[in-house]
C-alpha cells in the first residue's frame, strides 16, 4: 500500500507595492501640521473684533434709525445678541457645528465672569470711595460714638465699639459652629442610615432659614424664656444658628469627596474608626473644610436683624459679651446711613469698608490654616513627622531585637516541632531510626546469599 502525500501549492511571491507618487511630480511634499486646540488665533481675534463692530453697528441702526427703541440697557443687550449671532456666523465659515457651539459658549462664559468681576469691583470701589472721608481719621478706629452726635465732625467719634462687637460675636459663633458643624458632617458621612438621612434633610431645610426667624428663636428662648438680658452672647447664639447649616452642608459635600480607598486602607491596618477619621479623613479634606468655615463666616458676620433683636443697640464700648447691649458693624452701618447728615453717611460707608477688610482678614487666616492640600506639610509639621518616624523606628528595633541568653556564645535552642507528649508516644510505638553508617537493614549482601 502506497501513501501519497498531498502538498498545497506554494503561494506566488508578493511584489512590493511602490509608494504612491504625489499628484504633481514638481510639487514638494507638504508636512503634517498639528491643529492648535487652545489659545487665541489670528482668525479668532479677527472674528471677535468684526463681530463686536457688527453688533455695535446693528444696535446703532436699530436704536437710531430703523426702530423707535431707547434705553442704555436695551442698547447693550441688543448689541451683545447681535455680536453673538455674527460671531457664530463668522466661526461657522471655518469650523463645524460643534466647534461653533464651543466658541459661542466660551464667549458667554467669559462675559459672565467679566460681569461678576466688574460688579465686585464696583461694590468695593464705591464703598471705599464713599468712605474716603472717614477712613483717614485715626479716631475713627479708636473711639466710640458715646460722646459724638450726628452734627459732630469726623474728628469726633468712631466705630471701635462696633469692631469689637463684631469680633466678639463672630468668635462666639465660630466656637459653637465649627465643632458642632464638623462633628455633624462626619456623622452624616461616616454613619449612613435612616436617621442620618433625616438629619441631612433638616440641615438642607435650615439653609434657607430667614435670619429674623433665628433671631426671634433666640430672643424667645434666651431672653424671654430664661430671663437673660440682651448681650453679645445671645447675638453669638443667633449667628451660630445661621452659620451651622451652611458649615454642615458644605463640610458634608467635601467629606464625600475623600476617596474610600484611604479609609479602607487605614481600617485594614487595624486603625479604629475614630483614628481613621481624625488622621486620614479630616486631614485629606482640610482645605475644603476651611472653605466651609469661610462660607459660614461670610453668612454670619453680615447679619443685622438677629443682632438687633438679641444684642440691642449701644453707642458705648462694651467688652463684656455676657451683660449689656452690644453692636456689630452691619448694625452700625445701618444706623449710620439712615441718618440725613453727610458725616454720619460717611461714617457708615467707612464702617462698611472696615467690615469688608475684616472679612478679608478672616478669610486669609482660614486659608492659611486649611489651605494646604493633602500631603503638603509645613516645615514645623515635617520636623514633627520626622521625629515621630525616628521614635517609631527605635521602638520597632527594640521589639525585633534578639533575646539575651544566660551564657555567652550559647546558640539559642530550636523550638520543638512536636509537643513533648506526642514525642513520648512516638518513641514508645515506633522502632528507633536506623543508623546511616550501618546501612539499610533491609538490604541483602552477597555473603548472606
């Protein structure tokens, strides 16, 4: 029987495909230029300028020639809308629809940011300009209004009593709000459940609580119910009621952003829950928690109606928050500017400028305390961490050091692999081990054979 092996035919050799020649042999190859994604371009700047000129011209034609329109606000809105339409058309000549939408929305966002910055600059500049008459006087910061009247010049009287009152009230409110707010936020974040959902709902509802309601609550319970007098302490309680939901809500949102892998790693190493929260969760969210405190401070330091209900009004300096009426800077501004005298109005705007400066200082202090992100330490914290690491290294070395023996040079005894009782049983029931030098007893030699 013959076996015939069938072989497949070999494939034909593949010829090398020549590279495609250029369409025109005389033109050089054009290199690929990457497209520029961000940053201004010449065509983009020209499109913006042309669209702005076109929008202005359209508004001038509509308000001056074609339509009976009038008003500065309407003129501005019409010019801006025409600018957006023309800019979209000019951008569409070079880009596709998605790029046109992106360019137009970028212009809208830049416009919104410019408007917000202009409004902030206008408020700060107008307040400082109107208070320029009172701010250069040194007595404005060192005296109170006890010996000064509405007709007195700016050389008499000041806002020292209002500055001290604001500092005392906001300090009391922060001492109450920061521990309670952060503790409540940690509870909502670390202990989920039905009750935590209920607490979160109450906190969200309290963020829209009117300030006059908080003042009335403290006035009814602290002053009418307990019989206490109006004081800075009562005003601090009312301000803390306004600040507490803001701090809790903002801190809860920040703590949710902490990665769960950090807490899982800490608990896997054996750390209890409180140590994980104190050493892992809170330091990681430190900058966000500082922002939450800043938001609460901004809400509380500008309150007027709760202070008026709970602290009263006084023109004298009162450093004792537990007794006697006390005034804050917002309440002083309200009382100054409602007077028809120019000097009192200048004092009001000067007090408003001082209030803005005080808020800026408090924000800067809070940012310095909590502005460092996770993993970034100051020099003092780095030295403290280095000392703690050296102590831990020495302690670990002592724990893993070899034990001392009674006789020098004696080798430590090896631990028995089996317990003594089991060793005795094995010795009695099993024959002794054969000697390796004597050979295997089961083997037969030639002599025995």
